[in-house]
C-alpha cells in the first residue's frame, strides 16, 4: 500500500505539490491525470524517494519511503536517463546489477516483442524506441509498485499498444501500477482508477467504470468537465 | 558497493586510458633515449613524464568532480539515485574509485620515476647533477633529496590532492543543494571551495609548521591529517546529499 | 477496439464477445482466453476482464471449469437467446433514432424494404 499524507513540495517559493493525500492499493492500475506542470512528476519523484517533501510523508507499507523502498518501487522517469555510452544490453546489465527483482529473461522477451536489438546504442534510438526500452527495463523488474511517468509521451500508435500491453501484463493482485499522462483517452480503458491533479492539488479519484455506470460519462468527459468549462452530463 | 565502483570506473576509464597512453609514449621515448645514449630524446621523455604525471593526476581528479556534478545535476542522476543505495554508498564508491585511482596512479608514477632514475644511474655515471635538478623540482631542497624523501613528498602530494578532490565534491554538492536555484551558485560554491582549502591549509601550517622538514613523524602525521580530513569532508558531503539533495 | 464514451467498457466487451459467439468466430464449447490475455487482446484493465467473464457466466453464456479456464456454453438455445436480445437492442436503438427524426414506424418499414 502506498499512502501520501498531506504531502507538499515547494521549490523556491513555488508550490509544485500542495497537500496531496492519496492511498493506492495493490491489485489496481491507477492513472494520474492532469495538465503538464500540475505536479504529477513531482509527486512520483517523492514516492520514488528521489526528492524529499517539504512537509507531509509518503509511506510504503506504513514505512516512509527511503532507500530500502526503492527495492520494491520501480520508477520510470519521462526523460531518458541512461548513460551516453550504454547499449540496450548495457541498460539490462545495469538493472541486473542493482535490482534483485530484475529478470533478464523477462527483459529479453520484452525486447523481442518490442523489436529492440541489444547491441543498439541508446544514443542512436528514436524517441519511440527509447520509450519502449524504458518501459521494458522497468517492467522487467518484479517490483511491487510501478510508477511510469508519461510512458506514452511522443510515441507512435504501435509503440503505444506495446507499452499498454506490457502494463496490462504486469498488473496483478499484489501490484500497484501508477501511470501518469496528460492524454486521458489513451489510458481510459486500461486503468481502474483515475487520480485527477490540477494546479498542484488533488481534484479527486474516480473509478472509471463507476463513472460510466452511474453518471454515464467517460473519463475524458469528466476530464473536460473538470479542467475545461464545458458542462457534460449524460442520460443513461 | 562493488557494482557502484564498477560503473564509476566505466565512466572515467577513457580519461584514465588516455593518461596511461601518454605515460607509455613518454616512457618509451625515455627508454629509447637512454639506451641510444641520446640526451635530447630522453630529456624530452623525462619532461613529458613529469608533465603527464602532474596533468594526469590533475585531470583524473577534476574529471571525477565533473562526473559527480553530471551525476547529480542532469537526468542521468536517476541512474544512481533510483537504485537502492544510500548517498553514503554512492559517494563512498566515488571517493574510493576516483581517489583510489589518483592514489594508485600517483604511486605508479612514483615507482616509474624511481625505476627510471635507477636506469639513469646505471647508464650514466655522473648523474648526481640531474638528480639534484629533479630534487629541486620536487622538493625545492637540493640536499634533502633521497628515495625516501621522494616517496614522502609524493605520498604527501597525492593525499593532499585526494583531500582537495573531496572538497571539490563538497562544493559541487553544496552548489546543487543548499545553493540550488541561486543565481550565483556556481561562483559561490567555487568561493566555498577556495575558502575551505585556505582554512585547511592554515590549519595544517598551524599544526605542523610552515617549513617543510622530512621525517617519518612528519610523514605519518601528514598522512593521518589528510586521511582524517578526507573522511570528515566525505561524511559532511554524504550527509548533505542524503538529507538535502533532490534529483 | 474503440470504446464509445457512455456505456461501461465491460459491457462493450461482453457485446463484442457475444457477437463473436453468434457469428461462430468463437464456437460453442470453445475455450476462451484467460482474463489476462483477454485484457491484452482488448486493451482493457485486467479487473474489467475478470468482470466480463463474471457477467458472461452469470448470464449463462460461459462457464468455468476449475483449473481449466473459461468455456463457451454448449447450450445452443442460450446463444439463440443472446442473438435475440442483441437484435432487440439494435431495434430499440433504431426505433429511437427514427422517431427522433419524426419518421413513423410504417414509413420506416417501407424504407427498410426499399433500401438495398
């Protein structure tokens, strides 16, 4: 269980995340949605233990996130972060060296599925290939929590399907998946819950199918409703 | 920890290989000069070796500070900080690998220099003048130059350099944490670097006196002084990284 | 598959599977994919996929053999019933739209007959 208790992060007087409380439970895929710059990345980085909250605390299984929790929480940043000298194979070896839960077989399988060659240099990869590599190497870990920051950013339709497939395949009873995006439609069918974030605040958490069953609106409609001004309601 | 050190080496081996190539080149030149009794050639070799030693040690140290800066200020920082390793381990592996490299290459250059001097002594009989010259370059004291004092001077120089590199790490970390977002953070951390270096120099002179005297007591206490300082600087730097660094 | 924005996704997947069964793209008694594979196939949440099978089972279209997986029913009458239900659904939609256009049932029937 990953819980955020009134977490706030300020950068030089600018508030990136403002008092966000959240609870993510195993067995679900969550979407974290909001416009660019709304605070999604900052919250994820705090949960990954890469930056420290100004106030509040994020706990994984009732313990504040720390170096130890990085063993169970896999974080994928939206920007490419591999060393310049690395080939795809080197990236796999690096994860293999540092993460006990990394499986080289799983990584190799995903590379085949995604049509990536191990001897390719990371520097020479297209943005779509790089996005696939990041997902492959992150998902090849058998982690308890996966946090993928904008995994669908700047990739084509086919790569998008491959990434979504990898996400679906790795969901499980004991796993938490959190995927951020500023594109709502892309994720709607894949996630159980959507966390809406706006201007560094938590707007609300919605259950996707419940929205359709009870309010007859899709997630995208809800998004427009909250972030835009359009009034959208449905007759069931 | 070993894995971290492995990747630290991977980041800097090109630079280190470069230094090694230069060394090999000038050493071959020296040997060729000595065995063909061509003084012009081997003196260029000696000059090249001295230059490579100074520049090599300098570059390895400065480059490692540059790597640390890249490792905490660019997106590549995730590579280190997403792994389940504390800042103490991450910085520790850098100190051990890079400072170890400086130390080992320092020792290597010293051993090489001594071997070369021995060769010279065998090949040329009237070599005292040259050794005096080398002694003057290294110690500034014509009479004091022996193999023993040579080792002491070398060890001393290498260790004080190792400690200075760690001060450089501290400055980079201060720049990225406490001064993060400050317009003049680069300049301020450079000033911090200079101030710390000068203060420690004063402390050193206060403890050991301004004049350099070669003795084993002096050697041991000097080594102790720099090792303790390096450890203190390391802990301060790692503590700041662990508690204040956002990547 | 594209999902429309009003109906729950699990219901849209159920309809798609039923259509496959009616058209014999999936035969009676045939084994259906695991819910995880179904999720991948339709790009849906695995919990939604599980719900699809629960509903199909509740309606008697599918049944689960313990440890073997989910199978389509052998009961032909059940499938006929499905077809009827879905046809009725289409008709209701059609009638609703046509009445919104102000066309009477009789006119509509005439139009169906003359439309190629």
